[in-house]
C-alpha cells in the first residue's frame, strides 16, 4: 500500500461523543429535593432512591446500570401515578439511551418526558427534555431539528435563570454549528458556554467546552492548538473520574496526532479511548475508535489489521443503526482494496457505500460537517472513485448511473432539497450481492470471535475454524466475480445493463434528434479526478464510448480554466492568449472523442454536456481547435442531470401561443443604471394592445417601479417565457445571500417571503426562464478557482463550490416547472446583452422554421462573433464590435434545449 496516497483518500472517523452532543449530569432530572423528600409511601421513597442511584451511576459512566435503575423507577412512578417522577425518569432514560447509541429509543423516551413536563407546567423539566432531544438529533445528523430544540431550551433556561441549563444549550448549539462548518458561530457559542461553566464552577461542563474548541480547531487544521485544549480537558475528566469525557479527550488527541502524521501516538490514544468506551458500553464511540484504528493501520500499510478494525466498526454501526458510520467504513474498505489492486472487490464496497448514502438521502437527512467541508474527499469522492473503477473495466452503463447520482447529490446538498433520483441508481450484480451477503456474515462473526478472544472462551478453536471456512467461501465468491468480469466480452450488454442508460441519457438524445432540424446528438459526461479525466459519451443507436486523459487531473485542469476564465471576463484581453487556453481545453476534452463525433455515419450536430466540477465555470462554446470555436461547429447545451431534464415538450411554433412576461430593472434604487434594458424589453415584448407593434412575443412588460415581487408572481399564469433583465448575484455555498434585483430595489432571494422558492407554485406554465443580467448563474468564479489551484495541501477544501451553484440556480426554477434556464457566467455588458437577447428572440420566433432554443442562441452568438446582422424586422442593430468572446459567450443554456 502506498502510504503517501492513502491519507488523502480515506474518511476520518471524527466523533467526539462527549461534545458531539451535550453530556453533563446537569441534564438529568433529580427529584430528591425537600419538596419530594417528605415522608411518603414506601414505593415513592424507593422510586426516588432508584432515580438518584441512576444519576450517581451515570456520573461515573455506568450507563447500563443507570438505565436499569431508571427503568425500575419509571415503573414505580407509573404505578403510583407520579407524573413528575415519570417525566424525570423518561428524560434520564432518553439521555442514557442516546449515549448507548439507541437513538430511536432516546427520541421515544424524550418526547414522552417533554409532553408530560409541558402538561404539568414544569419549564425546568421541559427545557431539559428539549436539550436531550437536541443532543439526539445532533448525533444522527438532523441539524435543523437539533438547532430548533437547543434554541427552545436556551430560551427557557434564560427565562428561569438556570445557568447550568443555559450553558448546556449553548454548547449544544456550538457543536451543531461546528458540524455544519459554521466555525465562527460555533466558537462564539462555545466561549459563551465555557464562560458560564467557569463562573459557576462546573468542571465537567468546562472540560466539555474545551473539547468543543479543540474539535473546531482540528477542522481548521490548527492541530497543535487543538491538542492543548484536549489535554486540558483530559486532566479535568481524569480528576473527575468522568470516563466518557476522558475517552472523548483521548479520541481528540488521536485525531490531532493522526493529522500530524504521528501515527504511533495516534494509535496509542485510539486504543486508550477504545478500552474506556468498551468498559462503559459506549457503542458509537467504540465504532469510531475502531474505525480510526483501521485508518491508521491502513496508512502504515498493515492491511490485515486495518480490515480487522474496519470489520468490527462496521458490525457495530450496523447494530446501532449508524448509517453514516456504515457508509464511511464501506468506503474505506473500498479504498483499501483499491490500493491493493483488487478492483472488483473495491467496486463492491464502493457500490454498497453509495447505496447507503442514497438511503440517507431518501430520508432527507443532513450530512455531518466532515462530509460537507471535505465533500469531494468523502461522499462525492466515493462516487467518483466508483465511477473511475467502473470505467476502467469498461462498465460504462454502470458508471453513467453513478455520475447521474453524483450530479443530483451535489444539487441536493447545495439546496437542501429532496430530489427525485429518476431512474438513476446503483445496482449490485447478483455476484456482487452474494459477496456483500457473505461479507456481512463474516463481519457479524468477527464480533463473536472478538468477544471470545477478549475472554479466552473455551470455543475459541472452533470459532477460528469457522472463520477460516467463512473466509474461504468469501474468497471463492470474489474469484468467481473476477473471473466473470475478466472473461466477459467488452460488448456484453446484458452484463452492463444497457437499459439503465437508455432511460436517462438516451431519452435526451432521442428527443433532441426528433426536434432538431439537423439530427445527430451526443451526450457527453466529463469526469474530473485527481490524476485523470474520463470522457463518457453516447449517441443515438446505443453507441457508447469512453476516453481517458491521463496526467491531467483536477488541479492542472483548474489552472487552465482559471486562465481562460480570467481572459473571458476581460473584454480587452488578448484573443491569442484566450484562444491558447481554449485550445488546451479543446485538446483535453474534445480531441479524445473528435474522431467518433466526426464520423460520417453519425453526423453529430448537437453536443449536450453534463459538466463536472470547475468546468461549469466556462462556456463550452469557446473551446478552440486552432481555427474555430466549438460553437462554430456544433450547437451546445448543458444539463444538470438526465434525470432532472424534462424533454417532453418545447415552445409552441405559433407566436400567439407563446406569451411572455418581460421584467426589467433599468434604474433600481441603489444599483447602477442599465440603460439598454428598456430597449431590450421593448424589442422583445409586444404588449397586448394594438399600439405596440415593436416587440417579438406577445405579452406584458414591467419596468422599474412596476417590477415588484407581487407583479412578478401575479402575472406568471399562462406565460410561456419569463424574461428578467436586472442585476443579480448567486453566492456560492450560501443561497440565503443570493438574489436578483427587483425594479423597486428590493431583492428576489432564493428562500424567504419574496423568493424564487415561493414562486415555484406559479411556474407551471413557464417553459423558458431567461435571466438577462450580471452573474445570474455564478459569482466570483475566478477567485474560487484560484483558491482551488493554490490549495494543493488541502485538496477538496472548497470542492463544495466547484460550480455546483450554477446547476443549483437552474434547479430553483426547474423544480418549479420551468424546462430551461438561460443565465450568465460573469458580469456582462449591458449593450451587448441587449443585442444578444434581441437576436436570440427574433431568431427563435421565426415561424417558418422549427428552430430550437439552443440553435437560436447559437445563431445570436454567431452573429455577434462574425459581426453580421440578422433578418429581423423588429431588430435594431448597433455598430459596436461585440465579437470578443467576452460579449457573446457568457450566457449558457441549461436544461431542455429544444
């Protein structure tokens, strides 16, 4: 195994369970107060004693014993109908169950306790139950619910003046925002909680806050500072004999030293934490320690030990229902076998990992922070490595499905929306399924064997024999799969499941060929990896091909994209320099498949791209072969994914059936004037009155003060085209800061009261959305690409922003019913945009042809490039030279190009 490669690929298990959710005795409900200490029935006295006994057991990390005490107390309280005692026992059972990894049970208990406390009017108990629910939802990755419960509990604790509870709620909020990657907010909440704990002398709470700060600094790569905080917390927990906290501090130290490549120290700390977690019955913590040990030994090249630890971790994750942990372990096993050149087995584990992730998506869960921050390295990284291996084995149809899922995955994570997968899915071959089933038996057996080894049970020899048998069976299945794949012909279509491809990309090809005047469509999927690029392509007739470009990985590609993007944004840039970068990208992306695309029997006229990573920041039209731009040879469109592209219809050919709503912000208060917008709108829209003969499409135009959110929403019905000419900004990674400017100066945001999201109920009739303005698809792309190129020591640090926002913008409109979005990639010139849009619409409106939207956009761009006029009666040409690609190339068509 190559030590230098493994660390950058595998997934760190980073689970500090003492601070991933709040764990302090102050959360537990105690009834041993003077009010309840009065002489009562013997049964009540016994219940109170059991409740307190459970709290004492909890404080010394005897969680299983504490649960037993509280269960007995709960039974008595219910028998004697003591509602307060019942609620207190339920609350404590909820927190104890969470710590043992029984999350559904914890939610069940905590919701019961919350209901009772609310019914009897006990705000103190209510706040504690809310905090416990926050802990549980934080642990299972449902962060919106966690934040909601923490904020409710914080408000109550502040109202009743309980500093312990207030500090715990603040710490819970800190941990949740840390998981979401909101580091400064996490630090602010953590420091508030730390200050309160120190003021009231709560050493346990103080130590938990210190761990929280250490965890944040780990993710900020400030490992030595993190070690200092972990060591401080460790001293406190050891003095308190708080075993749970001690294990969490040790885990933190292990992760810090692991990141510093001091693997010997890391393994030592992981083993110490593992011993404690096993002693106190912390199953989730045990799985994390085992997973981290697997990573460390894998990095050191000890594959047998790594696999052994991964198997134990996987068994526990399955047992407690930790899907994220299960997905991580499967992915790590896949990578481990990939490095051992066991590609078939690696594919099996990667597939099963992706299936687990897809299961999480179907439940609409939010990923934890590690996966969000290093998105490419973890979830998306698994998809990409799986697609890479499948393409290496000519399993093209399966690879295409994985790429489809990846596109949808990216949009869902960016928009927080639950998307339909369509027909895209990962399918285990029968032989692969048998391997997974066999491996599952071996994993479960490994747990039994491990327990026997720890206790030196009498049947150890028999168990060793059984393990040998199970391993032999698994080896036989793996050999059968390797033989099957190695011996099959490359065109073995039944094996490769061609029907999967036909339902997705082929649907776009057939629809495009049907409506285009010159049929011949190719769908192209580039897949950008760290060390190579794959080009997957298909045309009608089930012709599918692939090409591999070695030694051109993500950073090298991004460097060229940066050069081209910078040149495109500058209208005065040297064209030869621009064309040199465009030519290099042409060599990488088009030349490998150019011979197939130019074959006479295919006659490709139309290229449809599903772009990957930073390729989304440049228009494919500008790729240059040395003589011509790609646009001069082909009509070009892009799509998010085949599953999200509706090609079932197109705009009517009859102008009278194509009603338009045109809106413009020429003089929006607080923004630069767009003096050409009125002309643009007037020349496009022919208003519904006899005096207006200037426009192209019949409809309604609203300028400046008339262009409000309500006027937009209320006039969408029966409109086939929505045209908005205005300023706009789409902020990467933050849809809440993204907006289009309304004519009155207000903002049309992505979410909120006046938002694109609320418009989705009114977009049913809209087929085409044109956003004619500045950076309406993306903002500051060059800056982000530059950061990506320069961050070689931190791969994936901003992979979340590699053009995902461009696809996300389309999704916001398409999810509302629109079929197509046209938007710009950089700040555009007001005059050239006006010219381009008028030429686009006058070409599209030609009733004597069946021209598509994509072809009309191409004709408009070509007219600017070649400085030619179009034969449109309504069109008023200007003499300004807009032939530089800066002017004609920024607008891209996303979705249905028909």
